[in-house]
């Protein structure tokens, strides 16, 4: 079974529910993960970004953020990988003008060797020659 790496915006679209279409796509994607039809991982970097966005942009209380992370931890998709290549991430960040977090995620060997696909709406990943799909392309 192909493995997918879940980016922060997938979780955020479910938690924030700003757009019904993307909420539904992400929710359905995560349901398939929960039902073991899709194999996924994420990372502490992604979780840190989720916390930061919920706190700084959406002004979600710390209690609600902790509850959201606890629900995520209880899920089947909660497999963490944190093996990134700092030097490659820094070079990509400098060269491509993308967010450092995205450069760090893309520096994972399984992602850059195209064994894993990133699930994200963030098109900056496309600049890096890795495989990115949106939830609607998978479900």
C-alpha cells in the first residue's frame, strides 16, 4: 500500500471548517485513513505548525488545541516520522523561496525519493520535484 505524508493544512481544514468543500475532502480522506484504506504518517513539525496556526491565526484556546491533538493522537493516522535533512532543507528554503517547514518536510528521504506522497493543498511543494496530491485526488 502506498504511504502518504499528511501536511498541516489537511488537519487545519477539518479543525477550522472554513470551506465546506475542502473540509469534506479532508474529512473523507481522514476517514479512509481511520478505516485503514490509506496508510499515512505525519511529523512533529506538522503538529507544531497546526498548533501555531490554531493559536495565532484562529485564536483557538489552548484547551481546544490540546483536545484536537489528543483526538489526532488517538487516530490510526497518528504515526510520526521526524527524520529530516537540515542541510537539504536549508538549501531548498534558500533556493526556492518556500516556507522553511515545507523545505524541512520535503527533505525526508522517503518523500524526496518519491516513495511517499505529500497530501497537501500547498503548491510550494510542486517546486521541489516531489509528489503532492490533494485529498480529492486520493479519495
